[in-house]
């Protein structure tokens, strides 16, 4: 395995990204199957993911525990911890608010937010095509949201609020990975673990005791101990071996496969217009990633 990584680092990185995303795709279905309300669901996801990530990081993912741990006390480290905590909160709220496709389509705009943040923090110019891409991406998301109330089997919440939660999550993830690019010494995995624990504490704080223990235990363990930690660990390690463009493209699979699992598992079905809008966003994002990243990596 070590020789394979040395001689084929890009293949290994691409495989890590693919494994990470494939682990992540059933996450929203498992959230639905847990039958938990938003706050206890948030609590279990945050606590279990945070604790598991810390263990993975401590014993498998780092060679310099002290250096990475100390980096969390810096301003960028504190921002990432807070940002990831907010991400975990808004993603759970979004999925419990409206259709999975609406939230995942909004979440897929992360590369667009990353482009904007890269302009602000790293001086990377986007040019006219970059802003045109952003404009048409927002149109695609608007199409999905506009017809979201006609989706079959979705929660009876606000489609606009759900999309907003997804967009906030996308912004927070973009901020996390932009700061990780700018500050190479930053311990991104322990920062994410602490952010997850923060969201778990918030979730349990707002939960009523009788609602905390009603979920099937397998759904909690599958989400918090396997799906979330393994997927995030793989996706955070993948850019070390392959280009950011490849990782970004592979991550778009979540937007395609995630709603399919929910459709197949519990019959939550998007409309044809929502699928059209999501497809528009997908094509625009692929164009954006290929145009900006493959030329620079």
C-alpha cells in the first residue's frame, strides 16, 4: 500500500475522495430513518462524530499531535471550529426543514463560495466568467427552491429557509477549506471534531429528554461513528494526494446520489423542475471547477 501511494499519489487521492463521498451519500436517508426531531438528531450526530474524529485523528491521521492541537488556539483555528459547528447545526436544520434535494443543491454551491472567499483571503481573481458562473448557479438553485413545495414526501417546512440553511452550510465549508489552504499548519480534523462536539452540545441543550433516546440505535451509530467521521477524514486527506479539482468534482456526487437514496428509501421524490434546476447547477459547477482548477493544479 505504501509503495502504491508513493508511485500513484493522484490515484490514491482520487480513491480517497470517492470513498469519502460514497460513504456520505446515504447520510440524509439515515437522518430520515432515525425519526428524530432536529435537536436530538443534531446532538447525537455532533457528539458521536466529534468523539470519533478525535480518536481517528489522534491515533491514525497525525504525526504531530501537539503542533496541530496548538494551532486550534489561533484566530484561523477558532474560526474553523466555530464555522464547522455552525455547518453541523444548519445542515441538520435544513434537512429537517425541507426536501433533501433543495438542501443538497444549495450545499453544492460550496465551490462558488470558495471562489469568492479565495478572492478575499488569497487574492485570486475570478474574472467576468467567474461572476457569470455565480449568477447562473443562483438561478439554478432558485429553480429548485421555487418548485420545492411540490416535492412528494418532504417535511412540511419552508423551502426558502431550507435552502438558506444549505447555503450557510456551503459558505461555512468553503470558509473552512479556504482557511485550510491558506494556513497549511492548521489542524483541520481536530478543528472539525471540536466544531462537531459544539453542535452536539447545542442540539442536546434544546432537546427534551424523552425525545433523545427514541431513535433506532443503528441509525445513530451508522451516522455518527461510521458515515460522518470516515467521509470527512477521507475528504480532508484526499487533497494531499490529488488536485482540489478532482476532489471538488467527486464531491458533486453527493448532490446526485443523496436525493436518489432518499427517494428509493422513503419515497421523498423531487419534481421534474427541481431535477432540471439541480442538473443546471451540476453542469455549471462542473464547468467552473474544470475552468478554474484543472488549469492551475
